[in-house]
C-alpha cells in the first residue's frame, strides 16, 4: 500500500484495536498489547519480523525493558477499513534520544494482523 493512499484522520477515529495497542504499549502492559493481535500476527521493528504471539511477546518484553522513553501521538491516517498509520515521537534514553516513527497497522476481524514500525 502506498503512502498516497492514506488520508489524515482525527486520532479519535483510530480503530479500537489500534488505540488499545497504543495505550497498552505506552503502559508497557504486555498482556494487554498481546490481546490486540490475531494469533498469526506479525510485527516488524528495526528491520526484524516477529511472527506469532510467542515471538511478539518476546519482542514486547525486550523492547519495553531496553530503554526508558515516552511516546507522543503526532498523527493518524487511514487508507481503508484495514489499514491505518499512527505516527509517534519517542523521546528517551536510547541512542539519539528522539525518534519519529510510523506505526503501520493492518487489521483483520477487529484485531491487528500486522504491525510495521519504521522511521
């Protein structure tokens, strides 16, 4: 899906699975984060793909403990009923201290089937 397919939306219009994931991720609540994914979901972060709930759980636990950071939602976009992007600014004690990231969500049956996190 190309970036031109996405249109800005009010963040309040992000689907429940996306907002629940973002809220749980910010709270570093692994169980609540996992509840938003399909059993066969995949997450790509830092160029590595984690497939299935067990791999996603390991990624969440590792990512949540490596650094201390805050996240700020800076934009929300929708292409269609299954594709959304939530842009975030992360600030913390990781190398560089500030990062602007796109969280690209693909939904299936109200849950997150795929999440790609990239600059």
